[in-house]
C-alpha cells in the first residue's frame, strides 16, 4: 500500500461539498482512504490505499484546475492504513469540532512527528 500527503493552493472558491461527495464515492470504489483539510485557501490531503489506485487518484488530483502548486510532503509505502475507516474525512480548521480534532489526533498518532505539525501548528500569517 501507498500513502501520499500533499498540499496545494485553491484557485477561486472551492465547492468543498462537491469535492467531498465525489471523493467519498470514488475513493470507496478504488479502495482509497484518507482525509482532507481545507482552510479556504489551502488544501492538505492524505491518500492511502493500493499503489495503483493511489497513483491514479493523485494523477487526477494533480490535473484538477480547482487548485495549483501541488506539493508532495510525503510519499511512501505503508503496511497499514492510518485512516482505515475514512473513505474521506474533512476537517475545517475554521470550525473544528472537538470530536473531529480528537479523531484526527488519534489517527495521526503514528504519523511521523515532523508531519504532524502540518495539521496542528497554527499557520503564521
């Protein structure tokens, strides 16, 4: 299995509801799990699953005109999923629920500490 963690910059106003609906549908069929963080300007996403499915999904994401500056933070082989029960989960940093933050922290316990800061350290403007 493969896991890719990337970030990108939104182009225009993103319809996150539509993105989540298609992600959940497509990811369920392709065996992909993961999570998406969107703060209104920047996307951060983790995709994990079968190598071919992740590669195909990420290629589709890279060519999506709704964002630009796609930058891979981490891309590696995994033996087990960090987001096994999430076809795709959305965390809105502007309105995080305690439950969503708790679930995210639990999921990221095994993430490399150098990667965890992308999710939990407040960005400096």
